[in-house]
């Protein structure tokens, strides 16, 4: 019985964190933009533009033009990045 209560509490905690993260991400999106070519190895924010992987933190090299990070709106090009993926 104790194990199922602990499991339930852990699951509830994970779900609450997920909702909080999604809410924060939605709020950040309004003053942020995707910036391609500025992510460091292992520090990209989501899937690569060329489809080589589908998750955050999987960039293999620094400043790969297919990898992106969210940055403050209007700062991408100042950082040496591009707001569009390669080939577009």
C-alpha cells in the first residue's frame, strides 16, 4: 500500500512539473525567437532542423546551423545566428 501511495505522489509531482514547464514555455515564446547556429554541443532547445534527432540536448557540435536555441527576440543575428534554418 505504501508503495502505491508513493508512486501516486511521484506521478502527481511529475505531472505538475510538466504543466508548469509548458506554461512557462508558452510565456517565454512571446518574447523569444528560435536562433539557428548558436547552440553549443548538448545545449540545443529541441529537434534539429535537418531531422537528425528529435530532442533537446542532443546537438553533437557547437554552432551547428541545424541546431537552435530560444533567445531574446531581436538578438539572434547579433549573436551570429539566423532566425531561419539552413535552406529556407
